[in-house]
C-alpha cells in the first residue's frame, strides 16, 4: 500500500494509460488497479471453479455482493489521492474528460455520464467514514543491502540497465520521474492468472521469497534508488520475477525513460507530432510499467495479446526525455489535442503585458487555496429570457435598475469575487499575462487576437450580467449593448455620460461625449468629414467586416504551447479596437481606462461595447450563417476558463458551453442591420499605383508591393468553395505601448486618399490596442498576422483576372517602428454564399420600421433631457 504514494504523485502512473476511440483495449492499468485490485479479485474467487468464479473473473465478479465493497475501497483510494494532492486534476485531456458511459438510475432512466461528471465526490453527495490515520502512509519498507544480480519468464530474468542520468538533484527529480520501462509484454495464452514482480538491485534471494522492499516500474524509481543507495550508479540490475502463469509470457526489453512530474495544480501538455507505431522493442513512452499483471481468459480465436506495441498522440501528452523523447518526435501525423486550459488560479502573478507607464497594479482575482471549481451548467430552459436592450433606446425604468445594480456591485467587499473591483481584474488577468498556460511556465494565456476572443468575452458578460441581476433580485435583468453598427447608436451612449451615475467613469475622452459622432475607423485623431459621410463610412466598414469565413471572423487558432496573439478576427481588429481607443482618455499615459486592456473593464461602458461585439457573433451564427458552426476543432471547443458566478462559486467553462445564446437564456433587442446594404461603391476604374517597396519593410511610410496570385479568373463555383485570402505576415511591433493602426488596399490608385476610393479598394485594417511590455523592462516585440478575404473585392474593382495585384499597406497611427515580413495569397474553405444574404433579400433586412424607430428614439430623447437636468 505504501507504493501507492509514489504512484499517486504521478497521476499517469496511478490512473492508468490513455484509452481513446479507435485504440486497442487495455493499454495499461494504473498502480491500484494492478495491486491490490486484481490480487484481491483473484484471492476472493473460488479456486474450485474453472476460472476462479465469481470474483476471480471479470464477467462474473459483480455477481458477488462483496464486489461493491471491494470497489468501494478502490474508489476510496482515488478519493484519498485527491485529498493528498488536492490541486491535482488527474488529466486535463478532453479524450478522458469527455469519455461517456450509460447507466440506469434509481428511476430506471437511462443516464449518460461523462468522466468529468465523476471527479468531485462532494458534488456527487457522498464521502467515506474516517477510520483513522492511514497506517500505510508510514509503512515505507526498510532497505536491504544492495546486491548485484546476473538473467526468461519461465524463470527470473535479471538484466543490467544503463541509466542515462545519475545523481540528479532533488529539483531535477521533482521535475522528472525516472521510470524503467518493461517493453513488449506478450501473453499468448491469457486464460491463466498472470503475475510477475519487478525489482531493482534486488539481493540474490528475491526470486525465492518476496523482498521486503519491492518497487514497480510503473511507479517510478527516483525515491527507490535513493533508498537503496543506487542513485549514483550508472548501471542498475532489473529483475523480473515470475509468480504465476508466466511460462509463455515474453518481454522484449527494458529501458529507462523520464516522465514529467506534474506539480499540484498543473498539467503538462507539450505539443508535438505523434510518431508512427514503432516496434515494441523501441516503444518507450507507451510501454506499460508492470508490477503485478492480472489478465483474463481469452475467447476462441483471439490472437496473443500484445500489451504495449503502439504509440498514438495521447501517449506523448505527458512528455518524456532522453531516448524516449527521440521516439516520440519521429514521423508525422495529426496534431495533439491541446486546448488552452483554465489556469492555475493559485499561480497568478503580476501582469507581464502592462506598460511601464502604468501604475503598479494587482490583476489577480480573489482566490482561496483549495477552492473546487464546478463545471458549467446552463440555466434551466424554463428560466426567463434576458433581452439585452440597445443602450440608446433604454428607458428611465431600465436605467434605474441598471444603476442600482452597478451601485450595489461597487459596494460589495473588495475581495468578494462578484464585486466590481474583482470583475475588472478578471479581464486584466486573462488579457495582460497574469496567468501562465497550464504546463508551460512563463508562456502567458492571452484571450485576444485569437479564436478565444468571442467565447471568453461572451461568458465574461454572461456572469457579470447574472451577478447584477442577482444583486437586485431580477432574473430578467440584461446588460445593454452599444449599438455602434447603426446610425442612431454611433455616438457615446448617453446613459453612461451622467457624472453622478455609478455608470460614469471620468477617464474617458471628454471630446467624444454625446452627441459627438463615433468613428469606427479611428486612427488616433478625429476626422473632419461631415457626420453623414462618417456614418456612411462606418456602415461601409461594418459591411466589410461581415466576413463569410470562420477563421477570418473569429481569429486564428490558439492552442496550448502556442505563442499568444496568432491573429485577430475581423470584428476584433475593427471596430472593436478602434472603439476602445476612441473611448479612452487621451490625458492618461496609456489612454486609460478603455484605451488599454488592463484598465478597460474599470469603465462600465466596456460591457456595453462588448455586448455589441458579442451581438456581431450572435448575428453571424443566428442570422447570416445559421448552419455554420465556426470551428469543430476540439482544441477550440474544449478550451476552458474560470469565472465566478452570481453565487460566488468558481465555475469552469468550456468554449462548447458558449455557443448557443438561447441555451444561456439571453438574446438581443432587434434593432436592424443597416450595414447589410452598405456595400461600398466601386467608382470609375483607375490604374493602380505602381509597386514601390519590398519586404521585410518598416511601416514608417506607405509600402506597395506586387503580389502574384496562384489562381486567377476562378469560376463562381470555385469562389463559393474557397475564399481568396490576403495574408499580412510577420507583423512585429517592438513597442506595443502605443495604439497601432494601418490599412490594407488592393490596386489602390495613386490618388487613393479619397473616401470613396479608399472604401472601394480597402481589403481591411489592422488596429492593435496598446498592450504593454514584459518584465524587467525588456521590450518584447508583439508578433501577429492579419488575414482578409478579397474575392468580392477583386470582382468589384475588376481585378479578378489579374495574375498580379498591388497591395498597399498605409500606416495610420503608431507605425514608425512596426515591421511586416511579407504578403501572400492563400485560400480558405467558404460558408456557402446563399446562406449569407438569404434572410435579407427582397428588402427583408431585419430593420425596424421608421415608425418604431422614431417611437423608441423619442423615449430616449426624454431620457437625455432628464440627464441634462443633473
């Protein structure tokens, strides 16, 4: 039983080997399953029966009521392990967490259960009687004298084994467990009970009588080598001693590998390509480390059982070093399952992306060690549907509720996870590098400029909204959204402009208070164009951002082990980032509050802004592309985050939980989509400005380059199948404490500064909110890329048949030191075009009638009048 301690510390040894769809059965048992689980089964079964029935055979074992008592103690071992290592989560691999079984419950209902449902005994409402101290915790065997042994499994086999590393430090041992690997165990006839023991440096009589100090390869041997005084030995002797049924059992070899020890609260998930299945003799990582082996009766026609003759991607998730690592990196294959995991909340540190000009801040949300997270469950379908209103149409009664809710939130104790103080810290922590990726110390989690942007912010708003509703006892309360995609909402929302309101933040651009018009293409300075022209420009921008390709809209893939900010989606770049900067206070060193991520959520208007950002995703999924599922990649669907809910409970949310607003019981007021008909006019055809530049290039001036298109004059069917994508590669910002923006044009004429010409030839914009520097004052270049769909653009400007196009990159703000590595053309699978406008053809564009719009606007005008009296 003492051996369990060593196995329990290394969860991959305690829990058993990964087993995923398509795998051969029984890849390898964990420590307790081998011994004592299997030995107790065999000890209890009836030797008078042909196969040791009942308990001695799996098929009949549960006929004996004692089976349930036996497995009660087996389960208790797992329960005890969770108590010994309270912050260890066994595995984070979704192939484990999402495995499912079917059982019948006490009402005779068929119930589907996932592994993730089984992890919390308290949530399942059971525990075990405390029978006193665990006597085996102090039962470490005494060490006998070291011995040297000479060595098949019809008799004891002793082999000398060279250790790749000796005399390692305690730190090295804590980081990596040393494990002898018994390779290629093959059992031709497993109708018999098979058992053998494995010893390291056992004395001569180990094969005649059980040694008082036994170890098991699957347990690891770092502590054992210290105990027997062999830590400095370059060679050790491994003895495999047959105990029962081993006459025909064969073993291919023995080797030493190293497995990353997972510290409490972390999970190691390095990304690497899986190897092709190697022969058993070279299979190091996936080979089982056997202690006692209970194998069962075969069915007629079964082949000999090869226990460990394959490696798949799951076998290398925990990582190894030395010779085993070489095996694990050979060959090609698919990607590992590597979703970004919810962080270790106990390992929050100072944010690394806050600029030096910002005050010293603590972004870490409140957290108590040992807090157990619950998995997210959507509200009941019978819950009231929260309807989020447009901020510019909110009436006085709604404003009173909203102000009261925010006031109560701001009055909560500062360490209450529901308080306004803690709410803004959540955004700061996930957005400014206060958390490291689980398993990758020093590599930050960043939910911007990637495919996590929309789902993370959706759930941030979801819990913020529910907390506010809980505080005022209103299950229907919903956050407002800043309707900046429609003309009536293209100014700062008046409900946030009252200086005596809890919704007010003094750190805003005072020149941009209502009714000053909003510029969705804001480049750091206000434009002088007339308001009507600015609104048309805003609508053109919104039309351009309604992309048909998931990766272009959602952002680029971002997996465990990836560098942050692989690339933002269209709406995140524009208008999301410009609106942040337009709202922030230019009197502050970094445009605080809204103008920089670390402080943005201190301003209550943040939640209205992101309400409309989320509404863009809602519109895309629910109206424009109702059959599109964004991504089906499990690395996206199984990415997870932590939030506190309205009951101050810690909740683990996965991206797959965020996809259906109706299941989350919220929706948006229908205010129409005027930008759907705002396609820029093309104007008269003109000659493109000549190419004048080369890459890599610094964006201190306009760069124009000729780009060869791999395919020209494609058919409409080909274009519907694949979007042509312009890729701006290797964008690098050495000083990302400034707001950066540049525009990208295709075949822009020499005199391309006119608004109509710009709109007609613009592929898109890159806007990056300031995002600080790293620790120790060292500038850390910010690296990302941008992608723009250009099929329709090339058609509109008559360039679809051109084999070469001229791409112009025009700096607008903060670009003097920004560099771009290159520009290329790629292709991306498309959402079928007929989905895009189907709902809006024949004038059915979802807009309100003019009568209804006027009615709602009058209500809001009255509200503005009331604010003016303060």
